[in-house]
C-alpha cells in the first residue's frame, strides 16, 4: 500500500511478481488468457499488475469493463496508448495523431462511405476477386489458409475501399509496400521509442513515404479529372473518393496527405482483424465437417451454385453469420483494448490512480462461465440464433443482441466512443469470401491450429488445410 494514500482510498488488488520492472510480463506473454483467468479467479474483476514498469489494471467481465466503454476520452485516453504504434504507419494528421474530436469527424466521414449502397456494389467485386484468386489453386492440394485469407482480404479491401487504381498496382509494387508497412505493427514498435535506428523501423518509414506518394499521386490525378475513369462502376464508390469529397463540419476538406493517411488507416485497421477472423472461421469449418456442410447448404439454397451473391443474399446467410459471430467470440482478433488513466477512476470500491493503463479484454469477457454458461468453451454458432434484432440490417448492430449475460459480455468490435466502424464491411467481406470458397472447395483438417500468442493479434500456428475442388467447379486439365 502506498504511504501517501489518503484515508479510505483503496487501490485494486495487486498481482505479485518476482522481477522488478518486468513484473508479470513473462507470465502474461507466455499465455495471456490463462494468466488473466487465473488473476480473475484469485482477485476478482479488477486487479493491477506490473508490466515493463507500467501498472496495468484489467477490468474483467461486463460490469467492470463498463468503466472503459462508458468513459470519456479525457478520462481514459486512447491516443496516448496507440499513437506510437499507429502514427508511423498511418502518418500525421489522422487517427491517433490528432485530437479525439477531429478523429471523431474523420470517423463520421468514413461512415458516410460505409453505407448499404456501397456494400451492394462491393459484394460482386469481392466475389470476382475471390473467384479469380481461387483459380490459382489446382483441383486438390494443401495450402496455407491464413496466408490465403490475408491476400484475399488485402486485395478485396483495396479494390472496394481504395478503388481500381490501387488494386491494379497491388499486383506490382504496392503489395511489398503494404507488407513492409505492416511489419511496423509489432510490440517493439509500440514499446520502443520511434527514433531508435532499428532496421524494421527504417523499412516501415520508407514504405510509409513511398505508399503515401502512390496514393497522393492517384488522389491528385482524380482531383484533376474529378471523376473515376473505371468502367462498369458508378462514380465514386470507394472510400478514397469519400475522403476526398466529404467536408468536415466547418466546410473544409481533408488535405491529400490526410486522405492518403485515412486510406492507409482503414485498410490496415481491417487487415489483420478481418483476415484472422476469416481464417479462424475457416479452421472451425474445416475441422468440423458438419459446420462446413451446413454453411454450404445454406449458400446453395440462398445463392445457388454459380450465381453472383447480392448484399441481400448475404443477409439471409444466418448460419454463416452466426459462425463468424461465434468465431469472434472464441477468437476475437483484438485481445486487449487499452487506455491511459488521465483522471482517478472509481470502480467497485477501488480507486484506479492516474498514470497507468486500464485494459479490457474481449477474449476474456467472451469466455467467462458466469456470462456464457457451462458450454462457454464450445464452438456453437447456434447460440446466436434468434439474437438478430430488427436492427440487424442496419450498419451498427444492436450491442445488446448477445446471448452472453451483460451488455459488454460480447465486444469483439469494442464499444462506446472508440467502437469499430468497420464491422459491417468486415462481415460483408468475410461472408462473400466464404460464400465463394464453400461453393468451390471442400476443405479439411484434423485438428484446430494452436494459437500463436507472440503476435499482436492471436494468429493460428501451422495454418495448413487440405482442399479439393468440387465437381461443379472442376477445372479442365491444363487450365
Ligand atoms: C476500432 C475490432 C475491422 C476500422 C476497433 C476496435 C475493435 C475493433 C475491438 C476498438 C478499439 C479500442 O476501443 O481500443 C475489429 C474487428 C474487425 C475490425 C474484430 C474485423 C473482424 C475493421 C475494418 C475497419 C475498421 C474493416 C475499416 C474499414 C476501425 C476504426 C476504429 C476501430 C476506424 C476506431 C478506433 C477509435 O475510434 O479509436 N475495431 N475491427 N475495423 N476499427 Fe475495427
């Protein structure tokens, strides 16, 4: 207990550790979910531990995590946690580089481009890209599903969100730039000062400059012609166009540099999150043939064997939807959301002092037996059946539509002022990719992959699957 603590103030229980400064970092790093569950059992829903010199206070379960999700940015602050990681990648003038109010405006502008009309245009684009991609596969073989999903997600997102010009360049130099930039999303980049002359930082910074130039050239060209040249697509269906032409409330437009930064930000915000989700959903379906057969039967009933799906068709694919929801329950890509404590916080009789982090974990909230019952560890998409509300076809799903107990028992997309704006795009993308995949291929794998906890987003280890092209989609020999 601190000596200068005022009378009556009680801090959250502290997890013991052996090595000063390092604190619990080793145990946490080795198996974060087990560590957090053990702490929850021992200390209850609020506890603090030391990690590399910082106090991390976890708020576990729906009731405790309400502290984070209902908070104001001035009290529990996001940009002071995320800026070191994101600013070198997205650039200046966007997202966590600016004050929360302006970023709020940039999110509002983004939402203006993430509409049902746009999604109706995106679905056929995603199907076309996926079909073309899958032509590379033979009639049967073994493939890295995680790599495949990462490639499909970047290609389809680039095509839909950034337009044809960027998609066309993706087959050339841009793919390498994305890769190098993406290499900047590491724990080292978050924890170490950006001025350190690390090779990975230099690669990231060079890629950022080059990618910005590619994007600002395209923006400049578009501004000159003031219309998209792509045939067959109506004018301005992508986010780059939205950012270029939607003003802030004061009437000003974003600069070209900000437009390029927002394009990078949206693309990368969805890259690992969506590709990891698409992969894990695939592994659950490969591993349990019954799930795959059900999802495929639903696709054939709703869309048919060869027809291009529509956005309206996707809404009918409720089993596939529930499979993705359940995947996001058991394997949410964002394991922890963090904020710095700017003003003392009161929670459950404890005071959380200024200076440390408050952390909430979807992964832990999604697994708690108190909220999810005794089958909490089972993969059961049907638990979400009937959870759809009449808001289901709106862009923001009803946060209370969860079979878990408590408003924040299911938070794969966060909640409150920092809630994800990409949920509907992610579902549209993942469902279209899997609609195409399930029709064309039978996939199999004996066991679920283990989880790699060393990556920022928990990815599958050894991500191989076997595939067999279905009769109706067989390629002619030599094709
Ligand atoms: C915020 C998850 C896809 C853009 C968030 C947050 C989570 C999340 C948990 C809250 C972070 C926090 O509170 O600290 C996911 C998952 C996705 C996904 C699981 C896919 C399965 C996307 C996509 C986009 C996107 C596709 C863009 C099109 C954003 C943005 C924020 C956000 C702009 C706001 C950050 C803020 O206000 O601080 N996402 N995301 N996400 N996400 Fe997503």
